[in-house]
C-alpha cells in the first residue's frame, strides 16, 4: 500500500454507511490518501457524532437503519459547516433534489468510482480551505456584520439573525446569501451563482442554486412566496434587494 498523502494527514472524515463491504472500501481509500477515518452504521449515532464536531467532511449513505440519511441531514446540517457528500444507490432526481435541499454539498450515485469519489473529497476540502483563507484575508470592512431591514449577517462568525432571531444556514446557503448581500441590486443568473459559490471546478447542476435559494427564503423570509430579501428576476436570475 502506498504512503499516505502528507497534506491530508490531519483531516478527519466520518463515513456513515451500514454496509461493511462499502464502509471498509471507503476507509481503505481514505486512509491511503492520509485521512483519519471514523465509520458509523447507524443514523442516530451519526447525528450525535456530527453534532459533536471534529470531522472535516462526512460521507453519508441515505438508506440507514433507524434514521435514514435524509433525517441525518435534517437534524445535523445546522450543527456543522463540514461538507456532507451523499453516497447512495438512490438515483432518482427527486432524491438528489431533496438531499441538496436538506444541505448536502454533493451527491454520488452507487456504484461509484473510488478514484472519482476521492477527487470529490479533495475538491470539497480544498474549497473549505479557500473559503477560510478568503475570510482570513478579508478587510475589516468586508468582515464587518451587515444589517439590512432586520436581517443581520456576521461573515466571520457565519451567523445570521432575522429581527433578533438566529437562524441556522448550511454552508452553501450562507455563501449564497453573503455573496448576494455583498452585491445588492445586481442580478445574477443561476450559472453565475453556481460558479461564484461552488467554484468553476464544481461538480453539479445549476438547479442546485434554485433549491438553496428556496431553503434560504424559508429560513429568513416572513412570507417566502413574497420574498423581501432575495428576489427572483424571471428569465434572468436572482438579486438581493438593497
């Protein structure tokens, strides 16, 4: 077996998978790449581990005993900013849309290519590193909390309040909201938002943007069907009302 990659030695990955054959395969590939790996085959225990923190990324199966992967996403997503990659035999678009809507960062269908999955793991962790670097290098003005009509966004703490009530946004939900807030009254297409917030090397679909915008509205708007913050400009995209 080849030597672990030294640049990833400090990273911890949680594998949530109840099939020992698949979890052992994932553990082997992750450890070859230098990742410390924990395995959990139970949905409820997975929620506890994710909430406890300490993991840099989560690989999550959907078909689990007890709580399924959708429940795990719903219960744990607000407690962590770590990327969550769904790895599932469920291939229907409705399952993918639901997973993204609950805060998944990526979706890999079984059977999967281990090499491709490892590439996605590295890509998501690299994006986290770039985000951290970007925020660390932000100027004082860019890092200062912004308040617009009762909506307060604190970029350094990655916290959001609406009229004093704190709301939990998933990592990409926060990134989308912050990007639009920093560029008020400018219309961005779904493709532009996908590129800006997921990255030019992102693997996915621009429909993900629509799902994430809907989730943000559910959390920050009093009446999501009559959005006061993020407006839909039909045929063009979205903009944040200044």
